[in-house]
C-alpha cells in the first residue's frame, strides 16, 4: 500500500459517497443497503484472513474511513437529498465555467450518447467500474474517481429532471421569516394570511420513481409508474415515449408501438419517439396523415350534413 493512501489529502479527493459505495445516484434506500452489505462483507476482516498484511490494512481502513461514513450519509432520505443537491450544484457550477469535460472513456461515451440511452448505459458503465472497485488501493482510487466522473456526467445529461427533497427545517434565519409585512385589518388587528399549498407534480413523481426502477432493471414496476403518470397527464408526449421504451425493454413490442405512435400523434417532432418509431419500423408519417385525412373527412361530413339539412328544409317549403 502506498505511503500516501489514507492520508488526509488522499481521502479528500473522494467526496462523492455514491462513488465510494459504487452505487448509482438514482439508487433508493433498499439498493444502497444491498450494495453496502456486499462491500462490507468483502472488506470484513473474516474475509481477509488469507490476504497479506497490506491487503488487510487496505480493507480495514477503506471500510472504516470511507465505506461506513458513505453509507451513514446515504442511508437516510435527508442525506441522499442533500448529497444529490450538492452534486447537482457542482455540475451547474462546472458547466457554467465550462470545466465539466469528461476525461475518462466511459464518461466521454455517456456524454455523447442519445438521450434515450443515457439511463441504461449509465447503469451498465457503473456496473463495469464497480465490479472490482474494492480489491486494492490502486483499483479503488482509479475506479472510484471514474465513477465520480460518470456520476457528474450523468447528472449533467439529466439536469432538467427535478429532484424531490424533504422539507429542510431550521435553515432559514429567523429575521427572514417575518420579512413580509403582515396585512392589517380596518381595526388595526393583524389579518391572518392564508398560505398557498405547494404545488405537487404528481405525474413527475411517478416518472422519477419509474427512472429508478428502470435503472434497477425492474421494468414491470417502471411500467406501472409510467401508466400512472400517463393517466395524470394523458397529453404528455414524453411520458408516452418513456412508457413505450419501458414496454420495449420488457419485450412487449405491441404495447411499445401503441405508445410511441401516440407520442408522435401528440408531438410529431419528438426526437426520441421518432427514433424508437424507426427502430420499431413504424411509419412516422402515417399517424399525422391519417389524422389530417380524418379531420378533412369529418369536416366534409359535418358540412355536407348541415347543407343537406337546409336543402331538405327548403324543399319542404
């Protein structure tokens, strides 16, 4: 083990607890706990009895100084929310400064793939990097830094996806709470102000959960979440596209075609829907042409029916 390993400066470079554990930034508590148990078992002294002294020392220090603190940070909702918020802030800052330029191969590839492939490739690349992550100092250093860069690249590609966080209490200075003057009634008494309840985007919540399920390859659960999102916002082309993707991943080609067609009906220029339409060998011009033809036919029928009614009326006179 190198002399600089586990020095304060060496440890300081591992600031992403998701990268330390080798787990996706989309992971929920169950998945994080599962990954932690795998890593903790691998690094446990009982598993290192046959290893040499350097390997045992590496395993012990990695577990106590990095892995355990990372898990303590991520096992609670608040810790995950704050960690993800910090990472997203870092992505925005580096993007503004034009410093978020991937240097490793997998992060470069993730930065260049089509939007529709980001989720799946992110999970595949992460699995590849985390497979032998905790086997030696050299492997841990290289793989963890690569995962941290991959996480930032993934977050950069998905910056428009909202993050649902718990309400953070105790962070607003007392002076700012009463910054807005209280309205006064005609008798000089304070008039209670009715606070507007926060707007909750329930459809987006279903979509976020669906993305987590897709990342875990739990496609039936993802389909159920996306079905709920589509029920709430049936005119959202992107939601129908995602549902079509999920059906395709589940090898339900017929249902995939239904929702990709509907997505294009709602937005004929949806680039992801058009890509999957081509993959599914759909005629992406047909729905629009059919709709136009139907519209003209309906208009003709309505017009003809109305004139026929007046013609009949005149004839009766």
